[in-house]
């Protein structure tokens, strides 16, 4: 494994241990990476210093993630590798349903709960099929937002009691398919997102002589919070305003179809980290529901949409990567708010529907990838400039010697100013290249001392937080941010990241993670922390004698389908794992994209490419620029590469066997 040379100066400072910890243990790593906060009850650190997966918290089986990775590699599956734990998915579905059932019992709610899984969150076939299978005992349904997703739902949902909620923009074909699907015995609700859709549904029902089961999405004034706050409100993309709701009821009444309106739906955004906006939206939506019933609509279902958040950082706060409420609290608030409104109006309790896709599938996926190289800042002993050296070098050296916790911010400014001055002097020819290099080394020595001094401060100014990033190492990793974690690039989503082994050793390196793409944005430099976002991740020094594996957790929602082909890095290898008496069972293996496949995605023809290169090689041979042996090697490597994985092969694997 390629690594940079050993440091020539002082080594990285060790992590400061709490006063009551005398040595680094696996428990120290569990605390450092906040595993119990975001990972319970599925992930922990075992005594061997490895991440342990308890896919079924109600059972005794545990899976060592490092051993599982090694076993999968022995099966011929290269990293990066996306591991789906089917038992976690089953437990998530069970947990959500049981939470609502407990809330219904505690509140003595005279109605039912029917969860649905939004297919858009992860459309992979094995995921959808497992959701349907694990959700069958609970009557768990599917929500679709497009015609292709409706086709998936109809093929996957074979239960005659299945519930399918049809959202999104609709054309004639979408609506007719949904209407005829009712003949399969499914409960198919067509949710009106815009007024224009009513006329399409009405025309289709008249042509087919099928009475529609309608829902309507209300455009609430209550908003969520964070990145998706605009999912509700006057400028929301979907939904009917109160004026349009009244207009819809009038149209239904004019055509004697008020009995067809059965469901009210609302959605105020994804990953709602605070319970307060949820409560406000529920109060507004339940009042709309009551009014629709009193206006003569049949109703019977109240769909509270999605938004149930995931605690990505384990802080239990209203930070955008966390949540300040529990699943149980969420269920009780939903049930009790709907109950209170219906009791006040003396109405029957509706069936409660929720669309908590992120909460269903986020936990079940782990991306494991290896480090293929490192770049670490190197230090030598700070060399005092010669007497005749340029004053800017003496200024930097004096700054370096004078740094202390008391003056750290002032001297940070001095170091930055001197560095900037040295760069200007070089541009205008007043510093030699050697002198500029000396100035650069002195500047990084200043950064090192400032970095150590900052650790002693109770409050760290924001500008000094940049020092930590400047002094960090870069770990080059065998994956693509744009393919496997696009939300980290697009919306600064935080996912838990940590080594999956060597956790009984103290991590001594502060690093950012760079992917394989030729893009400066292909970097992860924000990491979870209880108090704030960290700019570097604590990791171990990479050695030549063993691979170093990192894991990205809670990335089962949206990432697979949002991933793109930047630099033509394709889908990763993926496996579905279930627990068994003997440890685990590999249920499904989904091979990642080969180079031929990704090339075809962008309209290249691998056969034509081979022929083009062969013709060029023949021409080079005929002109004496290439030998027959070189031509053979070129064509063998070219053709074998087309069928290979798009990611890097292990360094120990011979080129001829790739």
C-alpha cells in the first residue's frame, strides 16, 4: 500500500486522554467516534477493537465487520463494498410499527396505523422486496412519486391488503395504471398534488368506469426546519392551498364524488430535527382534515408524510444532523394530536399513515472502503535564518519562537501576513526559490505550534479552527464521494465515519478523506461531533503490512440512487447479509459496474474502442514503433480493463490478474 515517507521531525501529538483513562481501549474509541449515540442498538466496538454489528438487537448473533469484510474479499469482492444488513431493515420496520401501536394503545386511539415506504428513498430491487416482505405482517405499504416507481410497486406489492400511495406529477398513463390496479385488490390512493390533476383523474375514471380512491396534498403554512423547510408554505412545490381545497370539494360535490376523497396528505420536509415544527404542522393538518369531513368528504386516512429524522451525530439535539425527540415521542405526538382534533369535532378516528423512508432504510447500509495512500505534513527542526537572510524570514522565525496560548490569535495573524508577504516577494523576484521554501517551512512550524496552543484554549476563535484542517493529513480512499455519498458534496450531509478495526489502538493522525475522482470537491472534510462539526477525523497511521479499512454508516437513504458517474466510477459491489446460527449468510451479491458498463452509459461502444486501439497498434507495429510483445500486452491490458471493476484493485494483486 503506498504511503508517504516517515516523518523526519516530531510525530503527531497523541489524543488527549480523559483524566480517568490510563490507556487507550476499545471503549475509548467508542466514545471518540460517538458510536453509542448514532449506532445503538446496531453498532458497537468489541473488545478486539473492531466494529461489531448486531443486526437483530433481539437476538444474540453479532458480526465482526472487519472479519466480514475480509471474508467477502476472499470471495472475490473488491472494495469499495456496500453491505446491506437485512435484519436491521426488518428491525427498523418492526420498531416503527410497534412504536405507533404502543402510542395507539396508550392514547386509547380508536383507529389504525399503516406505514408506507417511499420507494424514492432507495429503489434497489432487493431493498424494496425486503421492505414488502418484512412489512407484510404490519400491512406496510409503498409510496410512489413517479410512473416507474408505480410499476415497481405493482410488481412488488402482491398482498391483496397492500396499500399504495400515488404521489408526484401524473399523466394519463400514470392515472389509468393506478385506477386499473384497484382491480388487483390493492388499495391504491391517487393523491392530487395540483388542481389540474383532478380533471385527468375524473376523465380516466369515466373512460374506465372505475371509481377512484382520491387523496389530496395540503400546502400547509406550517414549515419544517433546515434544508427542506421550503417543502411547505406558500412557495411549496406540491400541494393545494386552502382556497384550492375548497374549490376541489366544490368540484367533487358537483359531480357527486365527495365519497371518493379518502385521504389528506401533507409533508413539511425531510430530516426534521426538532419536534416543534412537526407538532405545529399536525395541528394545522388535523384541523383541515376535520373541515373536509364536515364538508361531506368521506375521508378515513390522514397521511402525515415523512420527515422522521435520523440522529447521524448522536447528539440528540435539533442540529440538522440529529434530532431532539425519540421515535416513541414522535408516534405519541402524531396519535394524540389527531385524536384530540377528532374528539373535539366528534369524528371517527382516521387510519394514520406515515412515509418515514429515511428512518426505515438509513441504518441498514454500511460502505466499507480502504485507504490507498496518505499525504502527511512533514516537519524538520526549525532552522534559524542566516544573519543576511531577508527580513521576512527573520519575522517568521521570531513569530514561531514567540507563540503561546496567550497570544495565539495575534501570532496567527503575523504568520499569515508574513507568508503572504513572502509569496509577493517571490513573484517580484526579491526572494529565491530556496528562500521561499524556507519561509513556507517556517510558516508550517508556526501552524504546528499554534495548533498545539489552540488545544489549551477554552474558546477557539473561528479563524483558528482552520488551523486544524491545515495541519491535517490527507488519506486517499478507494471510493467516489459523488457515487457513494453524494449528499456530503451536495448538501453537506454528515455521515458517521470511522475505522472499522484497530480501535483498541489510539488514533494519532488528524485527516481529511479524499476520494479517487479528479475533482477538488471529492473530499470529506466535515465529520460528526457532539458539540460541533469537526474538520478532521482521528485515524491511525497506515502501515505497509495490512490494509486500513474505514466505514461510512447510516447511508442507506438516497445515496445509492443519487450517486453519479463522475470520472466514470460506477456502482460499487453490494451484498445483502442476514444473521444465521453460524454467524451470517450472504443472501444476495450485486456486482458493481465494470468499465464496459459505465462506458455504455455514456454511449461508448467497447467493441469499437477495442478495434480502434488495435488498428492504432497495428499501425505503430508496421512503422517499427511497437514490438509484437508490446502490442500483445497493450491489447491484453486494454481488453481486461474493460471488464474490470471501476475502482482500484488491491495493491498486492498482480496487474495481469486484474
